[in-house]
C-alpha cells in the first residue's frame, strides 16, 4: 500500500488554476489556485514567480491538512458534493 505522506501529495498532478487580478491599489498580480484544495491560493508579481514558488505554500497547506487528519481530495477523485445548480430549478 502506498504511504500517503507529504512527499506523496506533493508529487500529485494537481489541477492548477492560474489567473491575474488587481490588488487594492490597482496593481496587477498573478495567482495560482488548486481545484482540489479550494482554500489554497498563492500570489506573486508574475506567473513565472508563482509557478516557481507555489509548492512551498502547498507543502505548508498539506502539512496542516495531514496533521489535522483532514481528507485531501486527490486529482481525479470524484467529488461527493451535490451540484445544487444542476438539480435545483
């Protein structure tokens, strides 16, 4: 059986969502979110810097999730949440 430790999770092919927005002072910044971890976002001045550094924050986030025994949704894992928009009129 595979040991699902920090190294295991860091090696997964996470679904990255990249974007750009403006800060409170109107300056542009770039961000990376991870679809499977809705609470995760990493911001930087450029997308290149964000891509190069988001895994440091991901490691911290995953460490907290592992220590809290929180379920970590893996890429490709079915989402058990109800899609209310598709079933409500």
